[in-house]
């Protein structure tokens, strides 16, 4: 047996022992010893940006060595988790390149030192970061710079990898005064390229979100005369440029939501949309305006619900004369008061580095004051910290760790009832029939049924059922055909987070489905463990792990691990249904699941 196989067996045994309570951190022989649990809250972003541009955060030195890249990733993820944070914004495309396996963009030079050169051992950084974040109970959002084609002084398209779309299509790019090339968003082909790049990520990786930052048009002196003449249609040039960006944002949003509505899409623009001196709708500030400077209409994106969240980079302190922190946050809060778009605040932790004791940023004072103020504004649902490296300083680290430990001790996973976990097995150990879940077939082919087609053409997101004395899955007409409908014993299950399909498996919110089954469910914060008990059967999962423990004795491999999406823990529906001995039927054309428990 090879070493990898031996390690896998050892890890499986350790996991089983930990879940069974035979190996614990506590020094206790009491069989009824309880573990601490927490009420898990939603709407509680505690994020960290991890920048790859110029090797700022990761990797600190370009290398093809997969082992070194993994080790550094583990260190960063461990440190972020130790700060009680719950989301990582990992920069996967800092220009027209990638830190993941892509058929569109070449491997990034910041990763391996040479654009187009892959890391050793078939290593995929994005995949590794996703698995590592999920294993630690954190979300992973793929951070993309959509329009930046190069990132270096006096850049040359000729120096790019031959597979780089910017080199293949120089007509897509405009060289700006900063020496870099930028994709021209006026071109339909460019906007489609951006959509295709995002689509590739969401289809191939289990990301929790796609994240754009504040780079759109690089400035006002953008040489787009030819495209303006072709596509301007008489519009004011500034309005036309904003509309080009709007089209891109909306197209990306639509692509993501059409594929998987649970994947978050958010943007982190500069803090000030517009000053009220230039726009009556703007804030009482005297600062750089994204609306006029880079043609980013961030207010519109949020109000049109083209983004799930907006995270303005409010990189000024309370009392700042040009853009007072409170003024900017209040403006965003008031602007979005009737919007479902979430509001997170980007914080400038980097400003705490190397400042004089007289600075408001000294010892992280401005960060603490900002976080305290955020807590007082109901619309603000958390922060994202810029950036990882600057969070390692003792003063800033302490501020963040203390604030999140005291106010938000639990990760953003799911809202579950606070109960006590015990190391005692269920009172009755009746045998449970468990079906192997490692088959490669999808939900659409496993236990498939003959379905009836419908001639309904409406696109309303509702469903109907014809009258019948008994429940018949084929009588359900899902007019949406996008949402997945789940019925338990003929009764529709309502979810606040829509079910999704990941790698051929239907994933559903943990709490809602277990409640529909009449099971009790609990969360152990220290072990990242979900435990559900129904009659004589106990099921245990650990976030990010592809195993399920049944009745503390039977450890099964599963092909899709529990994941976190939009603050909800999603678990594989067929796996838990089969483990409980329930019958599952999938109507593929109508995207309806029926589970019979009786």
C-alpha cells in the first residue's frame, strides 16, 4: 500500500474517533461530558482579502513547488480562522491570468514566476484554498479583477503568454497612461470574455461567491474613440461608459444566478459614489468619486439587485475632513435601506502599519472605532479587511480577534437551535439501512422516474399540483424550471436558501430539511460538526469533509462535502435520505424531488 493510502486510512480513523467522542481535547472520562455550542447567526460577514498581485499576500515568493504553495496557504487559512473570521476573498485573477486551471486565461506569473507555467504535481491553488476554507468552516470567494489585462510598469502584450486572450486579441485592449493595458468594456466581445471567465470558475469550483473590486475604467483619459464612434449611439460619453460597465455587471450577475442562485456576487467599489456637490444624490463628502472618475455606478448595481452585496472601501477614519467614515457609512446605509442588497464595509487595516503614535490609526484605534460604529448601524452586516498581511500585526490582530470573539463567536453557517451535544449514543441502537453513496451517477439518473412533460410556458417562479387523492411527483408543474422543489411526504419544504446542484448532487439547507424530517439538529463550533438525530439514527458531518458518520460506528465516504452558501450549511439530500432509510425520487424535467419517510 502506498503512503497516501496509509495516510488516508489513518485520517479516517482519527476522524471517526473524534466524532465518536473517543478522542477529545478535553481531559475527561465522563461519558455525558457536553461540548460548547453556539447559536449560529446570519448576516455576519467577517472577511479578509488575500491579495496575490505582486505577491503581496500569497504566495510571498513565486514558485512551482506545490508543497510550498500548500504550506503557505494552510498557514494563511489557519491565521484567518484564528482571528475568528469566516470568509476569505482570494484573488484568483489579478490581471488577464489565473491561479486556477483555466481554458481561458494562462497560469499567473505571480504564482509560478512565468505566465503560462503551471505549478508542480497538478496542483490547483483555487481548489486547495476552497477545500481548506470549507474545512475550517469559512467561505471562499473568488476575487477577480475583470478588466485589468496587465499589471506591471511599461507592460507589453508581446510579453504575455501566447494563450493569453489579451495577446490573442490586442484589439480588445487599450493602453493607459499608467503603462498597463485594460480590456475595453465597450466591446461586446470583451464583456462576453468576462462572463465566460466567471462562468468557468462557478462551473468548475465550489466557490461561495464571485467578487469584483474597484477596478473598472482606469480613468477618464481612456482611448476609446473608435468604439465610441461605433457603439455610442449619440449618448454622452460618460453615460455611455457607465452603461458599458453596467452591462458587464448585469451580464455576470445573470450568468451566475442562471447557473446557481446560491453563489454570491458582490463588488467592492471605492467608498464614495459621488459627492453631493456634483450629484444631488451623493454624499456630503469631498473625495474621489467612482461615478465620475472610473464610471462605476455602484449605487445602481446595488439598487437594481445586480449584486448580492456591496462592500464599499471606506478607507478613511471617523472625523476625516474629506470623507468622514460615519458620513460615508450612513450614506450607503440610507441609500440601501429599502434594498435587499447586503452592505458590508471594506476596512483599511493597512493604514495601521508604521504610523506615528499621534495617528488615529495607531494601535488599530481607527479600525476598532469603525467596527464599533458598524455595530450601531443595522444595515451594515459585517466587514472585509484589507488585507491579510496587515492583520498579523499584534495590535490589529488583537482588535479583530477580540471584537469577533466577543460579538460573533460563531461562524456564518446556518441558523440552528442551540442544543447541548453529548458523547452519549442515542438511547436505542436499532440498525439502520445505509446505501453506499460513492456511485458516480447524478441525481438525474439515480432512481430516475418516468416523467410527464408540460406545455406550460410561463416563467413565474411558482409551482402547481393537480388534484389527487395521493401525492404524485409527476403532477407537480415547476413553472420556474430553475429552482429545485423538494417535497417530504407530499408537503413542500420551504427554504430561505434555494437548493443547488453541485457535482450532480442536490444540496439543501441543513436546518430546513432535518426539521422537515422531524429530526433534531445541532452545531458544535469547536469541531465544525453537524449532528442530526432522528429516532434511533444519528448522522454526523464535518464541514468540508467528504465523510458521514452513522450512529458513531459506520463511517461512509460521500462524493460531495457539506458546504456554506450565503450563510447556510448545505448537505447532500440523497445521502441523508438514504441513510435514514427514506425513498427518494427525482423528476428531472421539472426539477422536483420527492422524499417518502413513511
